[in-house]
C-alpha cells in the first residue's frame, strides 16, 4: 500500500504548476495534502479513481488538509474533538479496515515562539488522539475497533540535529526548539516509528522543506519536517520511505511510504 504526503503551500497555486501530473505519477493508494489554503468550492479538481475528503480552516486562505483515497474509508474524522484546536482544519483522518490514516498539519510555533503554548497544547492533544485511535477510542469517547495508525504530514519540527542543515544557529527557533523536539520525542515514545529515519538512521543532507529566502533549496539548506509515522505494530511492514526533493511546486517536497499489509 503506497502513501504520499505533501504540504503544497496553497493548492490553487500548485494546480498551475502541474499538480495533477505529479499526483498521477505517484499512483498512490492514499495521497494527503497539507496547507491547502482554500474553502469548499474554490477549486475544480478531478482526480479519476479517487475519493476526496477535505478539512477547512474557518479563516479563509489559511491552513487546511485533504486526503485522496482509491478506497472509500469506513469513516472520516475532521478534528481532534476540541473546538478550539479544530478551527484551523489541521486534521483529516480516515478509517480503513486494517488501519487509521491520519493527515496532520501541525501549528507553527511562529517567530520567537509566540505560539508555543498553543503548539504544546496541540502536540499533547494530537498524541492522545492518535493513541486513542490505536487503542479503540474515538474523540467523542465512543469505542471503535483498535487498529494501527499511519500518520503523515507537516509536523513543523526537525527532531534531531541531523534533520536540518544548520542546527547550531537554529537552536531555540520555531521548529527546532527544545519544547517542540521534546514533544516529538514524546510522540515516538508513545509507540510510533519515524519510518524514514528507521530505514536511514545516519543519512544526513536529506530534507523536505527549504525557505524561499537565501537560495536555500539551491544550496540544500533545508529541514526535514515532513514525516510518515506508524504504530510500532507496523514497523516490520515498512517496505520503503522516500523524500522526493526533485518534485517542485512548493517550498516542501512530497514524502512517501510503502507498507506491505
């Protein structure tokens, strides 16, 4: 089963840069987007053979997630179950017979960590949400069948120094603060596997996001902040994990995962 995730930083803009051709090339079973930056009805997108599911932010032109799936899911969740945290369309979760698929666009802590308290609240709630799905508890408190979780998206954090080009100058900045890195460690410690790093434990210089400034992408001065994580029960099912830096159109590139299920 092949999964792809991409922060498109505005789907309407990327549609003008060949999105549909890129999408077709991957031939994913499930394709997740973050930062769609649109409301319902603002794009005319025809992807034959796929069901589409969208989570929109209340604020126009901001945030948003979407998932396209060849199979129709059993159900779809559009939030963590918290009205305050769910106002920005950051979650789109699909239940399939064998697993939960969770698409997430994690809040940015912003300059000088202006939004770090919100970010910490989000990280805790997101971890509880994913563990709940894994253990068979839905956000409304109702019971469901326990099943493993595949989560992906822009987590807005480089976990270790190997995950960004210039760790020293960025220590303490948004995306590489001790607080954010600690919460990501908590997520892994809760029983989830960073699929790319599990296959490439010592590989440096591979990133998924580059600033638009200072020729960052040309110089590969990037950050790895886009991930696929899976429940520990799926570790042995990981076939491949890829970061497609050759794909242009956004300041992020797509990341992919293949599982043998």
